[in-house]
C-alpha cells in the first residue's frame, strides 16, 4: 500500500502592518494550508494573498477559525456559548470560502485555532457544534482534530453530521502518555532538533506509534502532520521533515486527495 501523509501549517497570520511567519517559504513545502480568518490573526488582504500563494503551489485550502482575540492571538480560553461558537465558525469559514470561490477553488478543510481547538478536544459539545456548522456549509469539508489513542467521539460526531475528519499529529510537540500535548508552560514541550523530529514523523507514518515524554509508546493514527514554520529555525525543521518523508518513499499529498 502506498504510504502517504498530509503536511499542514498555520499560515496567513499577518495583520495590517504586522508581518508574522514565513509563508512564502513554508507554503511550497506543505500540502495543506490552515489560513487565519481574521479573528485571531489575518485580514482580508492577507487572506487573499495567502489563498493565492497556496493555489499557485497546489496546496489544499483550509479555514483556521479562532476565538475573537487578536490581542491574545486566539490562545486565551473565553467563556462563550455554543451558539456563539457556531456563529464565529460560520463567519470565518464563510469568509475564506468566498476568497476560495473567487479563485475558482474549493475549500478543503477546517482546523480550529488555538484555544478553540483545545476547547473542542476537551468538550465534545464544542466539537459537535463545529462539525454541525461545517456540514451545513459544505459536507465535503474535512474537520481537522487532534489525534489520540481513542477518538471514537470524533468518529461518532463526524458520522452524525456526514462529514470526514482528519486526525492531526504535531511534529514538534511533546506528548503525554495519554496522547495529549505537553503544556507549552513546561520545559521540553516544543521540540527543536529537526533530525529527531523528522525521525519521529517517519516512525509515526510507518508504525503508527510515537514515544511519549516519559518514553512510553503511544499508538496514534494520523492523517495530517502539523509543522510550524514561523521562524528560520522552524523553517529548517519543515524542510527536514519534507525531505525525510520523500527520501523514505512517503508521498506528501493534500488530505482531501486520500481521505
């Protein structure tokens, strides 16, 4: 069987006069782009430019909706209702859909950002609300969510709303034995050795396992690998991961091409 995986990255996170990330260098190396939609980062001009850059490189287009928190970059938990979450996601996905439509391209996926992503991992009602919106906007959209040892909850939610889902592995983040991400507040939460990161990605794709922070083995199914390339050091890591996948005979493709 052909081994294949999707590489995604969070892009389009500049805002007005503020430039964030290295999108021009990162986007040619990935297969799916999570594009900020204006709530935690991004603006109409940045969204249009990012969609154009992704389209030129054959990269799948994804909406990256977050909480309305520009100052906190969408990483702060907010006390919001399920109704508010539905409207926030509708607003942001709809905006990116419009930019994609102008280019004559489909939107491939939706990946919640930051605090909203983590809230959805912890609370199935939030995951369900996001899936409901995605289904109503376009049943062809793929919901991206955190991979873990047991994601039966996500499978049930996706079936209920007749949408596909992609399980995501974070290449440069340490994992707890239960499959959750090690808090960024703790030392060693973010991995910086590009060779070691590339090795664990190859191992994950080939064996479905990854070593937790305490050395125990976790079984994980992953459809897409998140790589961060927002600084020169991180960009080198993305390049190493992409080259290692190719050298190992693993094809990098947009998630919509095989899910």
